[in-house]
C-alpha cells in the first residue's frame, strides 16, 4: 500500500462536498511532479485530504478506487486523474502548524514543497498525521 496527500482549496472543492458527492475524479493537476504522483496511485491506496489556503489542515482520509486515466477536463494527453472516495473524517483536523512542529514530519513535501498539490507520504508519516488527528 502507498500513501498520499492531495490538496484542495475548500471554496473550490471541500471535504464536505466530497462526502456529499461520495466519489470524484481528482482533476486540474497541471504540475508534472504532482501528475507523476497521481500515476503512482494504485487502487486501494490511502490519501489524506488537505484544505489549502483556507484552513490549512488535513481533514480526512480518502481511498483510490480507480487508477490514473486521461483527465476528462482537457484534451492534452499529458494530464491524468484518479478516482477517489471518502473513507473517514479526522476527529480533529491537523493543522499545517502542527505538522511543521512535529519533528518526524519536517521533511514531508507539504512542508518542503508548499505548492505541490499531490504528494507521496511514507507509511509512518501518514500514520503520524492520523494519530495527531484522532
């Protein structure tokens, strides 16, 4: 199993809207590193959902239910999407400040590459953020 984090501005697509929808394709990625991370996602992988700009916190866990395919919002074959479903909300959202203050998380892409919208996490990093949100 692999672990990832995806970022969304809540005014564009929030965790609450994702839960109402029940499933979505993760589109709009136009950064090659983020795209490559989407391509690494396999069915069953777990994904942290992060509210960027407003809130700046991890709010829930999603699961990959369909591996990468052509982004239906563009004709450009360079861009892909994956399908995600919500799994659970975190009891306590984990803020960016909390993540930055946690020594074991100082090297994650969320801290080091703040503009990257899709990033891979190590299992222990994923688990630590879940622990912080429980």
